[in-house]
C-alpha cells in the first residue's frame, strides 16, 4: 500500500519550498520487529556537574548533586554556537559577515573535520558516524565565510558545527544560498547569519502528525528534515533588513530561485523554538522583513 505524507511548517511556506517538498511516497515495511534494545538507543547516565542553585530559589539542596544539563554555548573565532547534545549537532550557529571577513589567504585544504572535545564523549558526533552514511558533513557556519583567519576557518570544521546534509542539497542549492549570503555582505555594513536544523512534523496516511527523522552512526547523529537560515542585514542607511529561508534536507533543483525559499520569520520561530524579532526590536525599530522576492 502506498502511504502519503506532507511536511508541515507553521504558517505559509515559500513557493520553492512547497514545490521541493511535494508529496512523499513510501511503502509500508513488513520487517520483523527487532528487540527493544536493538531499536532504541541506550544512553548512559552522565554525572551531573556541580552547579549553584537557581538564583532566588532558596533551595540549595536541589542542586546538591548538580543539575543534569544547561544550554551549551560555544564561542569560537568565527561564530557562536548553541549545542544540542541530544541531536549531536547545534540548535543554532550565528556568524557575522562583512567585507573584511570574506577576504584573506585562509586555505580550506589545510582544514580537517574534527570532533569537538569540549562536548562530552557521550553526546558528540565523530567522523566515523558519517562514513558510509550517504550524507555530507554539512557546515552550518560556512567555511568560505571566514577567509580572514585560518583559525576562524578551521573552527568551522568542528563536528559541532556540522549536520548530516543531503549531498545534492549541500553542493548545489544550499551552496548557492551560502554564496548569496556572502554577496550580501559585500553590499551591506554587516550581515548576521543564523543557521540551524529543523525537525518538522508531517501528516501520515492515518491523518496523524508525526516527527520522524533518521539517525546515523553509533552515536545516533540526528538527520534534520530541513534547515533554516536567518539573515539580519545592517544597511548602510541604518535600516535593518530580515530575510529568512527554509530548505528541505533532500535534493533541491538549484534552478529554483532562492527567493522562493523565503518564509515568514514567525514560521521559523514557531518551528525551531527560537526567537529573533523580539531581540532585534530591542536594538532598532527600523526593521524591514523580506518575505517575497
């Protein structure tokens, strides 16, 4: 029997995204059920770090043995990242592009993909996870954005800044979007680029919504269903312009204009659990959001 499913992004989606998604068709599988432990990842418990009690709580005993986890920020030469230990990748990565960051003698050939030793070994991806997976090691903060410093470029090769990406997408339409970001940086004072994965629900044949995604390697690195990229442009005039894009993690015709992947920023905020506009409005009231070409 043929099953049909459609990805759902809150609010309206760009015409190109809608065209690229189409309807997913797949066949029911009659594979015999494996044992429970074979189907579920077994994640060992991690010793909690010693941390102070939440401010103003008056309940110091609650943190006697530490708190099991907090948001994991990483500040690199070229970007700031918030790591998601469950997916083995980043929730978001933000970088600043301008004319200075795009020029320099940095050599990509001198960079190697490497594990992020600042992440606990239980929660980090390895190169072996990607080997033979059929996915590229897709940069969130792009290497070519940081030619100004060899270290800055090298930092983009930490696997915490990488997510499993469809090779056709990575090498074509997504690459075109990265190039477009760099072209904007040449004509604006600054371009702040925030990139991250999305895990969107889709409706299955039974009419119910599900969030399903593949994992790869022994560390169960999560394969996003989509990627977002939010651009905050500081114009020479002082105006702030906002552009937000979503692409599916699947082959995308690179002849589809990038403007057709523009989506309302609220769509990304709702789907990702992140907020952009309130923070921007703390800095300026002169904000223009571009939602169509």
